[in-house]
């Protein structure tokens, strides 16, 4: 079995980084860009929609297999390739990992990324300025979401217990971006467990290779 896959996408994407983290954790070789083979694919082109019916990324290309949806890709990689397991053989723990993987990909991504982070990254105000009113409206839900994660960590090292899992790979790129915003202190001031968790994830070998920001 060839231990090499290709990720159709861009490295700044939190979802692409989740797949990259899984590959790093499992020692799977990978490449990432907006191409298939030696052919560049234009976004929203017919070739793009052939890869992803909704014109998004990432898409995993593994030989003849082409998969979309990040959590599905991560589960596929974990089950197909050897290396450190990113799920659990215990059905209850595995269900919890699936549950939080879905929640991170939907509710948490919307609250933290779509409704908040993207305004910093791609501001839509006049002359490309950040719309402060949009941030102010979204921030209470951001803090509420972070508080839920703080409670979830409890005495655990990772989001779903004592083992690094797909749920951590999905969450870490989002928190990494948040942690270096100019409003970071306000967001995380009452989140000691989450603060410690983020820094540990940044310092993992996979985090050092994949995340934009390296913990100091």
C-alpha cells in the first residue's frame, strides 16, 4: 500500500490543516495544493465540481479514491493506514469522538470561524476594514463556545479523554488562529485549561509542522 496521499486544498484552511495533522500524527506522506496530478484545478470549475459536488475543499485523493468532508477523510485515513490510532476501540469513546468531530465541524466551526475569524482574515467593511459591529455581535457566542470547550476538557488531556483523536485534529487549527488574534486575552482570560491545551497542541510535533503559529 502506498503511504502517500494528496489533499486538494489550501494550507490556510482549518479543515485542510486538520487532515494534515492526522497525516503527521500517523506518519502519512502527503502533498497539498489546488491540483490533481500535474493539472492545476481552477476553483468552481467543472473539474472542481467533479472532485467536490459542492465546489469546496478539502478533497482527499488516494489512488482512485476521492473523498470530501473532513471528518470522513480523517476516519478513512485512520482506518486505512497504520500508525498511531486516532479513534478508540472502545465503542463509547469512539462514539464520543464521532460526536465531537461532528460538533466541531458544524456548530463550533460556524461560531468560531464563519461568524468570527473570517472577519479578521477577510474583512468586508468599507475599503477592506474589519466590521467591528460584526465582531461585537458574534463575540458572546464565541465566548460561550469556548466555555463549553473549557468544561469539556475537565481533567482530560485531550478533547475526548486521554488520547489525541480526530476531534483534536479538527479543533486545534481553529483555536490556533483564535489564540493569536489581538483580542486573545479577552477571549481566553477565564479559560486556563483551554489556554494550556492550545499551547500543548502547538508544541506537539504535528502542530509545529502544520500550524501557522508556533508556541514560544
